């Protein structure tokens, strides 16, 4: 189990701490995400260190020489240390036994002298159940995580997996983030689990990791289907008349590649969740799905808005030369408000051919840029101050006249402030607004 040395850069300060732990009679391992990422050739600042054969007070005494240790997880004995810019978490081997419902229904017991294999048994997946001993950098891999990682397999460690239903959704986001496919026995186990004990907030966080973190979301969708999670989320349907998961997966992957280009997390969430729900039966289904797991006002308002816009957008994208006319683009910018940038990417849906997708995106962007609506919604040229200068008193007619002018503007009949003023004067000369 400790036969392979892993070549990876470990901060010198952490290595010094490990030397001190070993000199005091203890053993320590980097565990969890750091080891997985190291084997994938990725850098990581996820320094979780599990310490064996050493009492808590003895560890605290060592850590005080490197900074100010803080006991943050008293129930689990987790010690946080910031040392010259390094964020380090130290914990002790423990076992977990299910004694109640929910993710808090566990009896957690620390056992300083467990073997690494016994301690790792509580982990969710084999790829997360590896350890890197410090300071000698030998891999401990009691459940075959390295082999599974190399084969692209996501496999649960033991039957204890079923004690925490959140692991089902973690499987979806891990499949996406690390391009893994579920082991058949893991999929079968997940199909028998319920998510009813999970809070909406925890479910929402796992969905966000699936959709927003870099990866291959289509593999997350595949895991989702193999676990039969549509039992709980029937709104997630495939695309097109054949309800194709292949098309939905391709859309999710395409959107994932575009997310870094969006200006903020809000826009990323709106686009990603709209893409996930793009095969939903109707806007009511979109609202139902989102309201079950979040109260984020922006997402609840703008996802259904963008979803409702999709049919017209896709219809026009199939013939972009005529479909993306100036009036449509102006009205789209008004309707979508702050979602213009997100909307630009939805013509890349796999419902269209590759050639049409490229042409649609190019025409959409170039014409929207020329009209000045790529990054900002159009505003009425005519303002209330203009009408006051013309001698009108504020009243209902203000709004009616500005609304009428803006409609002409969207149609392309008015293209400047001067033309808007001329429009207003003409209306006034015809006698409108005299009663106000």
C-alpha cells in the first residue's frame, strides 16, 4: 500500500511540520482532494493533513511553533493553521456511524491508532480515499483509487456510502469535474437511495458545482440518469422532439466552455441553469425546480425569462440572416435586461448544425454590437425632462408619450434624440396632452 512515491511539490513549511510530527512519534498523510489532484497533474492548495499516533495537545504544541493554531472543529478535532500564507487543516483519524436521520445523524469517534485503511473507509469514493504520507511522499491507496482515476471510474468505497445521501449528488458533480463514469455497482447503490433528508441549500450547492465548476457536465448528466435522479428532478429533460440527453449534454458542455467569458457569477448561474432546464415542459416547470432549492431572486426571475425567450431565439437562429433583424435584437436586449451576454451563447445549441451555430453566433454578435445593444439595453431617447422643456406638466401623458416614442425606436423609425424630440413635438401639435 505504501510502495509508490509520488513526485509533487509540497510546501517546505508543511514538510518541516511533518518532520516534527514524525520525530514526536506520529504519522501524517495529506488526504482527500490534494492527492487526487496531484495524480491528475493539477496543482492544489487543499492541504488537509490527517495525523495518527499523536495526541491533540502534542500536535498543538508542534503547530504553535509555526503559527497560531485554531481548533475549529471541536467535535472532530480539526485544527486550522495559517502559516506564512499557507492554509493548513489538521485532523485525526475517525470513524462515523449512522445513528439518526440527515447529514448530522452520525456518531463520530476519533481513534488515534487506526490504520490508514480503516480511517479511509469512511470516505465517499475511492479517488478520494488515498493518502500521501509525509514527509516521504509515499502513496497509500487501500481501495484502488489511483487505478480507478486512471480508468476514469467513480466507485464508492464501501456500503457506508449509503449512510449519507448527499454523496449521490456529489457523484454527479465529481463525474463532471473529473471526467469520470460511474461504476455499475455505485450507480445501482445510488438508485436505491432517497434525497428526502437533504436540505434545499445543500442540493443547490451540489448542482452549482456540477454546472459551474470547469469540467464535462455531460458526464454529470450521464451519472444523473444512471442514478435515476429524475425521480426527484423530473424537470430535467432531454432536448428536441426525441428528448435527447445527447443534445442536452452537448449544450451543457458548450455552455460550460463559455461561462468564463461571462462577467459575473450571477450571469453564469442564470445561463447554466437555463441550459440544464432547456428541455423542461414549460416555464412553470422551471419555476418549480428552482423554487424547491433556492430563494435567489435574480435566478428565480431571470432563468424563467431566458427560458421563455429560447423558442423564438432558436427559431430565428436557424435562419440568422433574416431572423436576427435589427428590431428583434433591440427587443431582445430590452426583454432580457442584464442577460444579453448570456443570450448570445444559446444559439450554440446542438439543435442546430455546426455551420448554422457558427453563423448564428457571428451574425448575432456583429449586429448587436453595431446597434449598441450587445452590452446595454436600449433606453428611450425621449425623457421626462424633454417634455417639461416643451411646456408640459408631468402627468399620465408623459409615460404614454415616452412609451410610444420607444416603440417607434425599437421598430427603427426613430434613431436619435433629435428625431425623438421631433416626434414629441408632432404629437403635441396634433393636440395630444393639452388636457394634462
